[in-house]
C-alpha cells in the first residue's frame, strides 16, 4: 500500500469518483484498499465537492466576463465610430446625458 499520497492526489481521486470513475480503478491506480478510500471520502469529500462547485462557478464567471468584454469592445467601437463620423451628434448626446434624457432628437 502506498503512503505517499498527497492531499492534491486525495482530493483529485475523490473528484474523479464524483465525476463517475469506478472506485476499483481508483483503488488500483493509487494502490490503496477500499477502506482507505472510504475514509478519504468521509474526511475529504466535502472539500472535493466544494472544489468542484467552485470550478464550475469559475467557468461560468469566465464565460460571463468574456461575453461582457465582447459587448464592451463592440460598444467602444461604436462610440469611436460615432465620435469620428459625427462629432455634433456625440456632443448632443453628452448634453442630454446631463439632463437625464438620451432620446435622439
């Protein structure tokens, strides 16, 4: 039996178990017995589960950031185009912004 399994290996193996990997494959790969793995799940299962949730949330936030960055980039390009093409319209919008009315005249 191996005794040099690090916390990262333990948490990773529990995550693999949660993701559907067969426990027997994990026992064999790590050279441990069922009781040892059951103890890991009991002791570290909550940590592994929380880490999986955080990874999912991180991926969601990355996607949201990417989408918002694309929208921001598009709006900046539109604004740059507007300021280059028609400075009078831009000045009018700036004046109306101060009055709280952004409708086009």
